[in-house]
C-alpha cells in the first residue's frame, strides 16, 4: 500500500469520526422522550440470567425498574406489555465472557470485525465458530490501532435465548455487561419508532449537513465576486502604472546605451592614442576597428614583423595575429598588412 493510499485512508477515518461525533452531538441535544419516540434511545426490556431462570428490568430514560419475577413458565403480563414497545435485550454478566484489548495494523480498521474473526484463535482460547463476539475501536497511533474485543461462548448465549423463547419473548439484542453488544445472527427485529418523526429527523440532519458543506463554498464565491469587482476598479490604475514602468525602462535603456557608447568611445580613444605613440613614424594606419574585444588594423609599413613586438609590448594590447598575408610593393618597398590584436581587459 502506498503512502498516498494510507493518507487517503487516514483522511477517511477522520471524516467518518467527525461525522459520527457531529451526529451524536445533535442526537444528544434532543429530549429523552423524543429520542425514545424516534427509536434512537428506545425503552429496553433487560433479561438477565437468574438462579430460577430469567429476571427482567425495564430501562427507560436512564432509569431501570425491576419487573415481577416469573411465576411458573408464563412470564408476567408486565413483561409482555413492555416487550411490545421496548427493545428486548439479553444482558449476560461480565463473568460469562472474555474481555481484552487488542492491537492490530491500521489497515484492519476497514474490516475490523472480519479481521478479529480470523484472528480469534490467536487472541482468545476459542475458535471463531465457538463464540459470539463484539468489538469497539479505541484509537489509532501511527500505523497501529487499538480495539476492545469481548466474546461469549455460543452455548451459553443459545441456552439463554432458548429460555427467553420459551417465555414467549423475542430477543432483539444480546450484550455483555461492562462491554457492549454481541453480534448474534437470527435475532428478532427491534421495534421501530414513529416513522414520520424518523423522516423528519433525517431531513433535519441532512439539511444541516448540506448547510455545513454549502456555506463555505457560498462564502468563497461571494469573496471571489468582491475581488473581481475590486480588480475591475483597479485595472485603469494598474495599466497606467505599467505604462509608466515601460517608459521608465525605455528611458533607462537609452541612458544605458548612451553610457556604453560613451565608455566605448573613451576606450577607443585610449587605444588609438597608445597605438599612435608606439608605431614608428614610417608606419601608416588606413583602418582601425574595435570589434568584440579585438582591434582590426590595416595599413602599410617597411617591416610588418617589427610591428608585432611593439604592439604586444603595450599594456592595452595582447596577442597579434595576421588576418591576411602580408603583401609587399617592390616599387615603394613597403608592406601592406591586416592585423587582429587582442585588447587586454583592465
């Protein structure tokens, strides 16, 4: 699994946890009577193993009320009356099962129940087929997650379910005291709440979720509209500033070119003066060009070879090379030369 996939999975866990916390907070703010009506927090008929069979208590609005004990094989009418509207729950004592924390790779969070089923014989003394179990995710640390696992032997759970069935009660949930619910297939469906109120609550939650998602986008769009309007108003000033900047660059560029031209003119004058002072009187220059750091000379003299060391002795000039062969005039006994002279950088 790549790091990007791990990051996406971690983001999914955080968003799921945030959504769960948000929904739980909204539900907690509802009155207890409304939660019971909606089926969010129903009344519960708690069936607990007793020495002579089963005992029953009615849990309502955070309080419990003991119901009359069973007389013979027929449960009291109070049990049957409560079972019509309450969630019939078989609660087993904590000593009945096993409860232990476990640590697993973070990737197991997606299918935690399935992973625990495969690992049951390693984590407990039982095979997965021998127990009913439940679990709860406790937290996550880096690439590891912590969870709580509880399990109860199936034989014990099935025996208590049969006792409830003989009493005419359809159990809808099984839980281990001090732990939580057990996953037991084939249980009765829990009684539902009032349908239209459930729909109303879901619509209310959906509206809040949509508002929570839409408001930031709407605010961002309003801000973009305001910024676009401000940009339109500032455009003339920006264009004027850009025109002034271009004019400044143009003027500064012209000044720089003039400065370079002046500097080059001064350099040419220095080189030409130095060369004039060094050349012998019988040497004549017909052309003097300064091109890319070199001076191109054309002229005539009685001895071109004698000019080379004279020029190279100057602090302004470097190596002298011939641009063309020297041509001798037999009548005047003078040589026509074309030289290229390096200019020393100072």
